[in-house]
C-alpha cells in the first residue's frame, strides 16, 4: 500500500472493509489526506487522515519493504532502534496506555496485517494544538507529565526509589524494569541511533568546511571546538547514559509528536520506544524545539529551566525519591544524541535548497544555520555540566580535554 487513495488491488478490499467498519461508509466516499512524516524512515509506508464529514481517523502503514539505502533502513531485529513493527506491538499490547501518566494515547481502532506483509494501524485522530506552537508554560506542563510517567516506572521497577544505579545486564546497560520490558522494545537506542549517522564526520576537523559562509557567519565562536570534543567524548557520554536508572522511554520526544488534548497531552509515534535513561526523554525534547524552528534558540535557557523544574516535580509527584542530580545528568549528557548534527550541517552547507521536516517547504538557510548554531552553544553548555556533575555522583570522570 504505497498510495492508499488508489485502493490497490492487493489490499484494496481490506481497506474498503476497514473504512466501512470504522467510518460506516464506502471507501470511495472518504477523503485520504497525506500527513507530514519522516519520508526517509524505512518503517513508514505512509500516514493519512481519513475523513468523512466531521468524523476522522488516522491510518498509518508500517512496512519493512521501503528500502532507503541509508541510516533510516527498517530492521527485522526486535531490539534495533528502527524495528519496523515496534509501534504496532506498543499499541496492541496497551503498554503506552498503562505508562503515559497524564497523557492521552490515541486509541488503536484496528491493527491489520496486509497481504503484502505491511501492517495498517487505524488510530483515533486526536485533534488539538500541536506542540510546534506551544508556549513555554505548555511545554513545561508536558515535561511534568512526562516526569510523572517516568517516576511511576522507576518507583515500581527494577531501579530502586533511592536512585541507585542497579546492576548491568549482558548488554552493558543496567537492567530494565520487569514491569514494562518486552522483547520488541528497543535497547541501546541512543548508541545505535547516533552510530548510524555518519554523514560529514570527516569534515569536523576540516578547516575549509568551517570557513563556508553559512557556517562562518552563523555559528558562534567556540562551536567547532565544542562539537569536536563532544565527538571525542562520545563513548564516555554513552557510558554515562547507559549507567543511569532505567525507564520506559518514548525516545522520540519532540513537539510535533505531542498534541494538546484538553488538559492533557496526546503522545503519538511510538516507533522508537524502549529502554531509556532517566532524563533522556527530556534531554531529547528540549533541543528538538529548536532544530525544526518551532521555538527561537534564544529561548532555550528559559525553556530548559522551566521544563527541568516541572519534570522533577512530576517525578516527585509519582513517588520517586531519588537524587535529582541523576535527572540533571541524564538530561545534560543527552547532548551526545546530536553530535552527528554539526557534521551534517557542514556537509549540507552547499545545498541549493534547505527543506523543512517533511520536505514540503523551503527554509531560509541563514535562519537555519543561525538557530542551530545557537543551539549547539546551548548543547555545549549541557555537555560541560555533565562532565562536572558525573564524578560527583560516582561516575568516571570525562577524558581530559584534548
């Protein structure tokens, strides 16, 4: 099913039956509207809003047959960060529903195995204001609810409420809480995700690449040194993240994946869900407000302060009594997730057109490089804080700066 509105012969009858069952009408009366998604991701066959009058549902097709030939290829390994069927398992199991304290989850209306091997997920269409346009206060409230969910997992899971680190498993990561772990949830997500991104790595120490006008004029002083050191210290940062208390993580927290739903937030896109570190989801969410220009980079310190305070409050609300410096360390050390982005920006500086997420509209290159340059400065601050904090909590010190 590559184009749903063509009602392809192989799966068309199944599609027609589901439209009749869910919306109570013939498929040819429904409108299929393509929704913005990551076109590069090999696990996503497509996402559509299916509408009839004032009623609508979301149809998302999961596939392993969409080869991308790059870092976004789908995997058949259930523990791989991009396992193609994970999101179906998450919805089918009800795991997201039981975890997301204070969050609304789109209801699974149907999960259909198609003749071509794909899986069609029919989901509740949650309408509301996207996190792309939220205020700082609304982002902070989402962070509080996220903290409450993680706190509940910690309090009832394998890691004790006093914040101790626990025991490492065979894969080098401290054991996941038995109440939520499943064989199809991701493991070592952070390590494998960033290791798959190699574009431009050879440019990090290339003087000519840093002299490109877009980079030279819009990246603040010190960005080059900070990003080079982040790459040099990558293994240390990953070791810290893999040694922190474990939680069930969404692992794709960014504003486009949350929607206001009355007093709650709705969380969508569970394709990466699995074993995460305390503070990791928050450390992903905060800089992701800037990468795609949802929030000005100049407001990152304000957002980070409000979101961190709210997140810790949510953890405490749920009964977690651990050392909040562990949360801080997890958030700050999460800066390593983006050590691939500066090399990518160097590699793309000569591209004639800079496109937004989803590839629909062009973005002014000067604005993108300016905003991301400021965000790199912010991440450098997080990385420096993590290096100072880790030894105070009993972790090995960072390598000496080169």
